[in-house]
């Protein structure tokens, strides 16, 4: 009986500690949001709309709709026009891939067929793989190999996590975190630390935050722009990763309608300079990417520098 009482006391203590941690985290988030809200420049229309800016920032920080939109691709049939181009340091094309693919989703499983595929240079190896990480990343987002079953579009509480992965899979997970989870620390990328967190109070003073009310693809949207302050140099410049990020949110649902990124960083051991644009659309109740454009120049020590670009155009969703 005594052991049972001790067990319940320990359990109650653990629950209280957990609840206390959740409350402290919520209070800290609220204080950070209030502080960031005071740094945001609002257009006259946004002021007149009486937008709750701290709440808006909290939505942005906790958004999962963008990541979920890509996971929704695992639950649909669609067609895709795929273009990948790799260049040398003079800007000359050295490899490319052009294809049209069709994904079929049926009975909880997805498969993919190629209507056509043309490659040049050393884009593909003799085993049907790719000689470039840029192409590997693209394939991981939009191509299906064989028959894949049992997937869901549930984001979950943990989301992306590269800790339990290695090699190319770990690198792809880290890149996805940069794209899908701005404002989160990315584990396993040396020398970057908290610099990928664009909402961290320790680096917030290096950014300009701007909210405007605009038309995006014919629909009303809140445009949230985060950009590095002009004239940064030296140690201050080395504290940021996102040079600029612009997101358009549906003015009613606050779902993401589109996003553009400009990221760059240089540690000596690795460097990257990436621009990406994503447009989203609705298929029934599901939000999905319809166009993705990427231009990237990056280098990792002991690896060959890659200068590449790709465009994905997705359509005929069903």
C-alpha cells in the first residue's frame, strides 16, 4: 500500500512539473510575441483591420500548414513537370533532367510512372540514381520509387527531426527544417546554433518585420515580410541565416498561400546561398504546393560544390 502511495505521489509530482514547464513556456512565448509585435511595421490597412499582431506572430511561429501541404502530396494523384539544371562556376549547363511524371494514389498506396524523361551530362548514374544532392532533394520531395503504402499527412507534435537519421537522409531532413520550420533550432548543423531561429529575441534586432494587406493570386492576404536590416556586416552578418522570407497568409483562414526565401551562410567548412519560391493551392480541403522554384549554390567540405536550379509544376490533382 505504501509503495502504491509513493508511486502516485511521484506521478503527481511529475505531472505538476510538466504542467509547470508548459505554463512557463507559454508565458515565455507570450512575452516574446508581445516584444516582437512592438518591432513590427504595420501598413495603414493592417492597422485599420485591427490585426492582433502578437497572436499573428504566434500563428506564424507554430504554423504547420506549410509542411502539411507537402505531406498532402502523399495522399493524392497528380501530374508533375520536372526540370533540374546543374551549372559550372561559369554558369554553363553541365547536367539536366526534364520529365513528366504521374503519381497515382489508390488504396492507401502511391506509385509513379514517367510519361517521358530526358537527362544530359552526369545527372544520373548507371544505377538510376543521381550524382547531385540537389536532384536527390528534388526526388525526395516529388518522386516515388516503387509502391509506397501506409503513409499519412499527419504532422504530429514532433514534426521534422534529423537526429535519428544519417547521411543524405539527415541532410534532406535538415534542409526541410530550414524550409518548413523557420524559427526552430536545427540540430546537427555545426556552427549554426540558434541562428536559424528568426524569432529568437537574441537576433530579432537584426531583422525588419513588416505586415501588409495585399492581393495574392487574386485573393486577399496578409503579407508578412522578414528581412535582414540593411548594412549588416562582420559578426552581426554572421548571426543570421535568413536574408529574407516573405509569406502570404489567407486573410480568413491564415493558411499559407505562398512563400519565398533567401538564405545564405558561410562558416568556412560549408556555405550556401539559396533562393526558393513556393505557391500553394487548395484541392478540396487539402492545401498542396502547385509551383516550386529553387536556385541554389552550396558547398560542403570534402564535397564538390553544387550550383543548381529546379522547377516543379504540379497539376491535375485528384
